[in-house]
């Protein structure tokens, strides 16, 4: 207000004087304008603040206000392009602010949206809106050191009087509770120095600095700044009192000057006893400042601290060299401090680690466990638990430990209930997490009940919460996860035990167990035995017998166990009639079970036998076809040879060149030119590629075929997904596998035509070499990932499982989609390493080795994976926005066999036309096109032709033609 008044006094009168109300409104408007200007100036000058900036900016001087109003007046008098640009930018910011506010109204937990809204509101100078936005964010999230310092600087810039100073003090108190921040403590101490003139100001400054020392004074690298600031403050008081010390009486001098001097000496001595960086300079400064020699005890403490510093230096240097979040380095540092056992230093290193790893639940769990078991200080323990669930609200273990800690330290029931309700709305990632948190809370409620009373308020609350838990799991959780998370009805079993053992209400327990059995648990023997044990302990023999009789009839997994328990009970305390009934029921049930098992075994054996017969039949058919083809091929080769000899005699050299392919014709034409120049006739014999291929195939067919010896499977690996175009696979693969051990033989598999089929068998001399060769799986060979797997005969080992990647939820593994195809494994690994230790990284490719833009990243722990999800989801890599989530592949559906049915009245196609499995995509017609032109089927009026374009009957009607006739036909075209 003073600034506004000074500003108004310096402006010339332009309008007639208004009434008192108008003047008041004008003063308020100008005060708000000054606030906006000060906030804007704070935004511009954020990075340029010296150590004593808070002492110089207690308020805004009148000259500042005059100068700013003059500048504003000058700007208003000369509007130009800059003003229009500012207006356009302001309008754009306002639209963005509205969008962010709307988005936060939908999802208040969008961290980045909060940060961006605060930034835009600061730019616009909206002080009240900035305060509200920061307040909302601080209620939901712990703020970082940067956000707190920015908030504090803005509020300090606006502080005008004592009330504003108290508000700033409150903000400082909130800021130092979120994380351990030496810079915030330093700012707090320096700002409190500015209020030394107020009542209790000196004590306030010393209190702040002492708390800062207890919090961060042991910080090896940053604690020095706090010690020096505190010492400078006390030294300044000494220097201020020194001129008048000579005029004081000895008693007054001792009370004032000497006591103040001792405070500085004490600070020096305390600091020199702590291992901090740059201790030598501190000792030199003390020697220069002190008029007396340094005591021997101080020097001994100093030497001891130096020795301790040498032990800490390797860990501090490791932190300085590593990149954030440096979790592994902090873990090693924590282990070192735990061995030493200094509680203050252990607490400090945990706090330092959490500043950079606040999203790591395991670190919070370890810290809270140490506090629960060792320090057991109520305020400290509860504060850490509260911060833990604010940083990692999705971790049920943190909420469970928080509830137990609150109960352990006697927190009010209303606060514990409110904390539990917050846990239910935290958004856990699994249905079982909700079961766990309900169990913890119900256990707490059970411990509150005095079961010596027949009825109490606490008991009614416990029963109502059991009912609510069942409804919550059945409705809320099942709707979200498609499962209740409690298939074994753990909550209901716990309720039944409470009713039976503590409330002596066995009737209610039986009702609960009836409900448990009707939810699909009646087929499990362990569920019936649990119920039986409860009846045995708190019920009667009649109900025990009834439960076991039902169990005998319903159990399908281990009926023998239930039958044995029933017979044991009847042998111990049953009558002869009871024994006879039990024998009859158990024998009948077991006979039926054995019969069912025998039928299942026979059915399985029949299926295995049928499969073996089919395999034998297929093998026999293949052998017959192979022999027939070999016979036809030999006969056809002889006939082709005779035809080709006859054809060569009839055809001219020019025609012969026309039949050859382009490569052969090029060579032949060159040779012909040479012969024409020399006047000699030379016969050219150039083999076509098909002939060369046939020649190579014949060589491969002539190779002796070696039957696979299953006795050598232990020393053999199966190699597949090799390129079909690979020439001489044995020669190319031998150097690769010889690195694993001595190779006895490599057997590539060829087709009947002599083409390589893309797989082979590699036999080693020793079994360990074969095991080592499995590590070559998915190694790139000629642009394709090579698959290497154990050599196992599945017909003899049906239980052998080929390795497959997991299709269940893996909390420590991430699934990344949307990656650019050009992204390499090394590039992605560098990005992922910033958030934890990467155990494995796999880029998903097709069989040709081409990337699909997908990847799986396996971290060392679940906490590191969850931290990576929070920081990497939505990241841009090479202009591609990636999506990151916990790996949880959907269940694969077994493809249903499609039944091929023809429409009623449609002509039946001959089976031999398309083969046993229908017409393939690559099946070609072997009839020449010249003949197909004259036999095209008529097309229907609407749609394709009714019948097939070419039928077998049409093919048989064509005259039989020799190879020479086909050649002549092609040459006439």
C-alpha cells in the first residue's frame, strides 16, 4: 500500500478528484498492479540472487514504484508492435491456463499439468491464482527443492509486514518436511536473520540454524555452507559488540561479549569434529580468528574427523561421478553407514537417497523398517511413513506399514480410518493389493475389540467392515480387474475364525463357510480340511462328520486325503455304524475316481497311439512319394536328354540364343561378334541358371543322407530360422559353433529338390559345448536372427516345454511400444539405465530380423520398473512418442478350427484340384498362357465366373506335347 501511495503521489493530476470510495478502489487496484509487477520481476530475476538478497528485499521502495510507473506510463504512451505481440501472447497463455484448469478438474493427479499451470500463472502475474495452484499441488504431491524455492522467493518478494513474514515462516516449515534440502535450510536461516529486530528474532535465528545443523549439518559435501552461515551470523554479533566491550564492567563483559565469543568458539569446535569437505580451510580460519592457541582436544577431534572423511570419500566421489538417480551408489553408501551404526548419519544418507529416488518403494520400505525397529521416535517415524505413501501411493506395502505404525504409536482411531480410506483411493495395480490392505485394517479393528463383552461398539464396527470388505471386493475391485482378488475367500475365512474362536458364534461361522464353498472352492481338499479343523476346535463331532462326508463327495483334486481324514476320525471316536457308512462312501468315491482316472488315461493313451499311427502313415506315404518322384525324375532326365540332342540338331544358332536367358544371351552375343571378326565359327555352350541350379541340386541329392541318432541329443542342438539362400551352410556355420567347442558334424537339411530348408543339426563332442551353444540363440546371421534350441524328440518326450516368454504380469519388466524402427538396443538401453539397473533388454523383431517398434526391458526390481514407467511414459524418441507400461500380455486365445462348408446347390469342386489343404496362396497353374486364352470360362452377369477358370478336364483335352513342341510354341510368339 505504501508503494501504491508513493506512486500515486508522483503522478500529475489529470482528472478531477474523486470521492473517498473511488480513491479506495483506485488504491486497491494499484496495489494489485504493484503485486503483479513485483511477481513478474521475481520471475525475471529468479536466477540472479546473492546470499544476502532477502535482507535487501524486505519491501518495495518508493523509488522502485516511481520508476516502474514511469516505465509503464512510457509504454502506454507509445503503443507499437511489441504491445500487440504481448497481447497475443497473453491471450494464448490465458487459453492454455483454461485448458490446464479443465484437465486438472478431471484428473487432479496429473503432476506435469500442475507444474505447467503454475509456470503460466507466474508469467501472467496472477498472485492469488498461483498461491491456490501451489497449495493444491502441495496437498497432493511433495514438492521438489526447485518448486519450493521458487514459491518461497515469490512470497518473500511480496512480504510487507510481520504477518506476511509469519506466512513465509510457515511455508519454510512445510518445505523442510518434504525432502532434506540444504539450500532451503540455508535460505530459511538467511531469511530469519532479516527478522532479528522483531521480538524473539535472535532466538528464532539461532533455533533455525540449530535445526538446520541437526538436519543437514553432517552432509559431507553441502553441510559446510550451513556451518559457515551460522558462524558468520554469530561472528557478526561479536564484531558489533566489540567496540563497546572495552567500556563494559568485567561482569557485563563476561555476560555479553565473552559469552558471544564462546558461541563462535563452540561452533568452530563442533564443525572441526565432523568429517566435512574443506576441513583444512576451516582449521586455518579458526587459527587465524582465535587469539588463543587451538586446544589439543580440538586438534585430536579434527584428526579423527579427517580419518573418517577418508572413509567417506570413495562413496562421495562415486556419487559425484555417477548420474542421477544413482540408486546403486546410494545403496552401497547406506550399507556402509548401517555397518557403522550412527543413527544420525544413517537417517541423513537415507534422506539424501530419497531426494533423487523418491519413486522407489523399496527404498522407502527399507528406511521405514529401520526407523520402526531402531529409532522408534513417533514424530519421525510417522512423518517418514506419511511421505512414503505420498511419493509412492500405488504401493500397498507402504500403506500397510503406515497403518501398523499409526497403531503402534497410539494414533487416534479417526486418523487411522481416514488413512485407510485414502489407501483405498490410491489406485493399486493389482486386485490382490486391495485384499491385503483390507486384511491389515480388519486386523487392526479386531485388536480394538474387547471380546470379553458380548456386544460392543467396536465389535459391531468390525462386523460391518467385514461386510463392506466383501461388497467392495465383489463390486469395486471386480469391476476394475475382472476378478475379486480373493478367490480363496481369505477375508471370509478370517471372519469365520473371529466368529468361531473369539465370539463363540459357530452358527455364523458355518454360514460363512457355506458361502465360501458355493464360490467354487468345494472341489479343493484343503478348503474342506480348513473348515473341518475349525469345526474340530470349536464345533461338535456331528458337524465334523457332516463336513467330511460332503468333502468326500465334492473333492476332485485330492479325494484320498479327505477319505483318510474321515476314516481316521471314525476309527477314533465313531460307532460301528459310522465306520461302515464311512467305508462304504469312501470306497464308492475312490472306485469312481479311479474309474474316471483310468478312462482318462485310456483316452490319452488312445490319442497318443492314434498320433503315432498317423505319424507312421505319413512317414510311409512320404517315403512312397519320394521313391516315385525319384523314379520319375530319372526317367524324365533321360527323356529330356534325348529330346535336347534332337532339338540342337534342328535349331539354328540364332534361335538357340533366343531361347537362352538374358545373361547367357549377353555373353553369347559378345562371343559371336568376336567370331564374325575372325571369320571363324565357334560353338557356344552357356548353361542357363536353371541348369546350374539343377546341377547343384543333383550334387546335394547325391550326398549320403544320415538318419538322426536320438541317443546323441545331449550333445546336439537344433538350429533354425536360417536364410534359405545360404550357400554351403556347413562351411559358414562351423566357425560360429566351433567357438563353443569341438564340432563333430553339422547336418543341414535339404528339400527333395536340393534346396536348403533353413535349419540344421549341430553335433558336438561334449555336452557342455552344446549347452554353451544355446547362448547363440537369436544371434544375427546374414540379416536374420538364428534360433538355437535343445535337440529333443517330442514324440518320446511329450512333457518337454520349449522356451517361451512369459505371458503373465511381470512387475519388474516394462513393455515399450511406439519406438522408431531406427532405434537400436544400445540407444534404448542408455535411456532406460537412467531409471535403474537394466538386467535385460529385448527389441521385438519379426523372423527376418526387422524391428517392430516394440521392446521389453527387465529391471532389477519392481521399484525401478515403476519409477521408469512414471518417467518414460510419453517420452519422445526420434520424433516418436513412446508408451511404457508394466508387462502384462493379454491371454492368447486358441484359434478355432474353421469348418469349410459349401453353399447349398453349389457345385462341388474336385478335391484333387486344390490338394488336401485347399488351394495355397502361392499355387500356380502349370498350363501355358497360350492355351489358357482359348479356354477362359464365361463370367457371370454380376460377379466372378460361376465355375473355375481352368478345370482338370480342360487340361486333359489339350493335345499331348513334348518339350520340343513347347519350345517351338514359345519361339513363335
